[in-house]
């Protein structure tokens, strides 16, 4: 089953807890917790998130993770103070995006529950997640141009794929803040909720996923992500292989048998 001590482990920059969902897998909640720095994402913090998500992947009881911040800030970007004195060689050698690459490869779904500022690296962390559920007053943006740099954690790529060239160019080149409703209409967000409900709504979404057979969920995630970096031809081939693969799982047998027998499936999670 994997080590479960990660849930109540002691972290410097995040809080981790678990919600038990009756009759299905659990949700892991990661709360970014640097209130004095608007939840700015330093290297250590990103390492902590990566290690929790890696452990959740190996935890048979975990179905889905949610990353949130405070009502005021999901995260106001990469930690500018950590980068302020670095030159090109230093920032290159620091490998500040190593944990981002780990998170990108996580198998189980991750939902961002965003309120307040999601700027720069904060917006990029939300986009690195599989879905974004936001509060009405959340503010997104890629303001790096105001610091003399550009997004460095995937912003130019993921925002462009999500909202299209016209909108992404304008958002990234002006560095302006964008409301949750505008981002929802542009296609970046899965859901926008009242400020006092966004986390509950993200947790409900996670719970719905926790009730599904985990291998099917993971391969569905992998297949959707494949659509971002391949041709339609090889994407369909990839999807088909995953579809065939799932026919060897216990849950495929149970899911189809339960349908035929007109009863609810009892997932075995294998
Ligand atoms: N890094 C480090 N510290 C930050 C921070 C950041 N990204 N954002 C805020 N803080 C700190 C502030 O320095 C301040 O600390 P002190 O009290 O020690 O001075 C504290 O958090 C509170 O912030 P403000 O006083 O600025 O709060 P505000 O309510 O007036 O403004 C804000 C809020 C609009 C979010 C403003 O803090 C802001 O513009 N932050 C920076 C946003 C930004 O430029 N993000 C991009 C970072 S670069 C990046 O992310 C690169 C990448 O792609 C990987």
C-alpha cells in the first residue's frame, strides 16, 4: 500500500490532510501555507507538493488530490525574493523547475481550488493541475513581464493551449489580472463558485472522481493529457492501447458485469 505518514507529515510550507469519502477512495488536501509571502512558491514548497503527490500516487487509499491556498491567495507567483539576486547561470544550475516536472508526471488527478491571487507561477501551478475550480473573486495572470522576465513554469504553453493565441498573447504581454469569469469563458476553468463555496465544490468534484475505478481514471487522465502534445493520429492510437489495456482489469469485469446485472459496481481498484 505505500507509506501513509505523508498525510500528517511536518512540512514547512504546506498543510496536508485527508478526507475520507464514504464508500470510496480518499481525497488528499494540500494547502499552501506561506501567509506572510502571499503563498509565493519557493523551491522547498514545490518540493513538498511534489513529494506529497508522489506519495499519494503510491497510496491505495488515495483517489484524487486537491491543492488550495488561502481565500486571499492561491499563490502570488514564484518567490521573487528567492530569484532576485540570481544571474542566468545560477538560476539554470538551481533547477528550480525539477519538482514541477515531477508533478507533471503524477498519475492520479489533481484539482486546483483557487481563490484570491493566482499569478505567475501560481497561475502556472493551477494550470499544471488537471482541473481548476475557482472562487468568483479569484484573479489570474502572468505578470512576469512586469519583472523583466517571462513565465517560466509553462505559462506561455499551457495558457495558450487553454485560451488560444489571441487571449494568451494579450494576457502575457500586458501582465494584466484576469477575473475568474473571464477565464471560465475563455476555457481555463472547470468551475466558478461563490467565494464561500469554491473549496467545497472542488472537494465534491474530487469525491466524484474518488468513486471511480482508479486505473480507468489514471489512464483517462493520461490520454487527455496526450492530446496536448501529439497528432490526432498518434493520440487516438495511444487512447486505443489504453482502452484495450483496461480490459485486463478486475474493475472492467466488475463494471460491465454490474451494468448487465442492473446493480452498482463494487470497485476492487485493480
Ligand atoms: N514572491 C515573494 N514575495 C511575495 C510575492 C512573490 N511572488 N508576492 C507577494 N509577496 C510578498 C510581498 O513582498 C509582501 O512581503 P513583505 O510583507 O515582506 O513586504 C507580502 O507578500 C504581501 O504582499 P503585498 O504587500 O505586495 O500585498 P498586496 O496585497 O499589496 O499585493 C499582489 C498583492 C498583487 C499579489 C502583489 O504581492 C504582487 O504583485 N505580487 C507579485 C506577483 C508577481 O509578480 N508574480 C510573478 C512572480 S515571477 C514567476 O512566477 C516566474 C515564473 O513563471 C515561475
